[in-house]
C-alpha cells in the first residue's frame, strides 16, 4: 500500500514537472511537442493503474475525445493552436468528469491572470521577433490549473 502510494505521488510529481517543462517551452517557442503529450498520457494511465482505477480510464479518455472534438472546431479556423488542443485534451483526460469543472474554473483564473500579465508587460516574450500580436502561450495557464486541481485532490 505504501509502495503504490509512493508511486502514485511520483507520477503526480513527474506530471507536474512535465507540465512545467511544457509551459516553459510554450512561452519560449509557442510549441508543445507530441512527446510531452505522450508522456502526460502514459503518466495518467500509470497513475490510474497504480491506484487501481482501471474503470476510470475509459471514461476519462471519452471525456478527452469530446474535448478534442470541441477544440478542433476552434483549431480549424485558427483560433487555438495545435499544441493548446493537445495539452488541453490530455489535461481533461487527467481530470475526468468529476474534476472537469474545478479544472475549468482554475483554468479561467490562470488565463485571466496570464492575459493581465501580458497586458501590463509583466510577461516578456523570450523572442519578441517571433511573437505575433494575437499569439498567447496557454500552456502555463493549463499547467497551473492542472497542478492546482491536483492540489485540490483531483487526480
């Protein structure tokens, strides 16, 4: 029991570290790699398996597919970047339906804080020549919201 609990927390720490890495790369390059999304997905399955929540996996994947379908409607006309679609999909897979609302509220708070920081010049782009006026890195907000959901007990 203690061993599985330690592995469960290790999976959460690795997930948080991966999210922070994705946030930093997104801020610098406006890019979220497929490898990061795969790592987050594998960590979710590992975490659910360690905790004996095998029945949860199909439901969470179902929610992620629904979120993906919704986000594709915003991606196709170019309102949302592909990396944001990928990481949001995997984030909702982690939260599941039980914690989707809490995650969404936290995401809204972090997005508003991030946009305010950009507006007031508190966040500088690493490469200003790459930054376009309508381009915002959302991975930091997504990472903050998912880590916040973990802290609230959603896992």
